[in-house]
C-alpha cells in the first residue's frame, strides 16, 4: 500500500465523488480523514461513530471481514483498481464490526458535506416524476431506510459457489458441502439434475451425484439461476406478469453477456453472466413494493411507468446493498442508457450490447447500433440489418443451451 495516497487522490477516483468539481473535491478532502489499520485489528460501528462522528467510512485498500446482522462477509478493495467500499452503511445494525485481514487504508468522508455536494449516488432530482410517482419513491425510500421493506436478500450461497468453482484447487467435496448448507438450493439442484435436460439412466438422489453428473460449470450456472430466481416473486397477477417478464429478459441478456465475453475474450465470462441477470434487478423492489402497497389495482401501465423512471435508482440500491462492486453498480445504473460511453470495455457496455441483441432476437424496436457507443467500446463490428452480431455467428446452439439452463 502506498504511503503517499492522499484524500484528494482517493476522492478523484471514487465513483460518487469523481464527478465533482476540483474545488468541491478539495473542500471535501480538507475535512476527510485517512486511517491505516494493521492486520488483525477490529473496528466496531459504534467505535467508528465515536472516532469519526458524522463521517462515512470507506475501505480504500486492503481486505476485511464484516460481521453484519449475524453474517460474516469478506470485503476487499485495491486502490486504483476498484472503487472504495463503504463499510458501515444504513443496512446494518449497531453491533456491526470489521476485522482487518491485511493492512488496510480507510477514508472517512463527512456525510453531510458529501450529501450537500451531490456526491451520493444516483441523483433523484434529475428524475422527471409527477406527484404520485414522487410520493411512491419517497415512501419506498422510507420503507427501505426504516427496515420495513427488505431489499432482496443477497444470493450468498450462489456467489460463494461462483467463487469456489473459479478456484482450480476446489474439489467436489467442497462444492457439495457448500450447496448442502442451503437446503432449498440443494433440493432444487437435485430436482433440476433429474429434469429431461440432464437425466441419466439412474435417478440422482444426492448433491454429490448431481455435481458429478452435470459438472462444475453447469452447477455454477444452475446455482446462480436457482438462487436469484427466488427473489423474483410477487402476489398479484399484474405484478407476477411484470416480474416474469423482467426475469425472462434477464435470462436472455445474461446468455448474450456470457457468450460475448467468451467470443470477444473480454472480461470474466461468469461475472458477465451475473451482470446480465442483475441488469434489471432494480425492478424487483419496485414491483414487490407496488404489489404490497396494493397498487396492483392501478394497472400495468402505472407499474411500467414507475419501472421506466425508477429502475436505475433502485438497481443501484440493490447492488450496493449486496456489496457486489462498482462494476455491477454501473450495470444497474446504465441498464437502459443507450448513450453510455465507457473509456474501456466494462460490464455495463457488455450488458447494453446484450440488451440490443435481445431486442433484435425478438424483432423488437431498438436504436441503430451505430448510435450506441457500447459497440465501439467493445471493439465490435456493426451488426447486420437483421440484427445479427458477427461475433456470435454460429453460436445459436450455445445461446439456446444457456437459456435452457435458466429455464430448468
């Protein structure tokens, strides 16, 4: 870790502050505070509140384990390569604490000043909302901040499975043990393995046999599918139809993301698949809140208008809540922004191209590819008039296979 890192240097790279003027960042840096903690140090939320009153605390460089609401979660950040991660946000409890796993660099930023300058995520004041929509969003935020409306639970086991199966030293025993820690997931995996797509001559009755039968890669995809699908739930018909459409779109976008990452040899294929599934995850709390609020009687048109305007805001909320990283935050934030232009290939650009390809797949309206910066960012050839992507020529069978995996 460089001892020469300054608050100004960190703020210039942080996603929520890099868009501020130099003068604003300088003012913020003047009141910010860097902390260096050696390995094995414990810092509780209450202790941080006492030492850094009124400041938000970010991990700039290093690795910690955060104990939050009885669950432990690893958090890491690398200055210059990843966005600093907030350690104690509004989703935790008073007894939250972190334990450093390496020497760490932290940054405390004055919360009030940060909010005043507008460096606090998606800007709600830029949304064109009518009074009813504004009331809906206000109530939604109040529900979330008071813990009366839970955001979708982080698919913990699925994410741990992705990490484990990426480890070349991991074996069947470790993967089996991890899947068995979630009874619902274990049962669903065995059921899926006995479906016509994977069915063997002998019925599969154990998680170990299921993993052996379908392999690490398929297990990883099925686990991601089964875990995420559980959050796409609603009660009333209007909401159920809407959430089913969001899931179906996510499946197709995910398949395109995964194939494009592979064919272009850009980014990580598994994270690309996850990016496609989560591009519209912000729809889940909107639809569920609409459902619980009794708004289903208002009809599909009202819900679609809310989704169009609030999708990015709530998507950022969910991804931040799950602590999945700034790369996937950008995917949710830019999920419907055809004009998004990144300086280098990223998952947000990949997701945008995948969305365009999915629309073309169904023959639905879409802007000309030449007007979408994401294609150039990824170094892709202009698609044909029929929407065919040259990079995916001959990949129809692979696309069908990926989609069917998520329909199992």
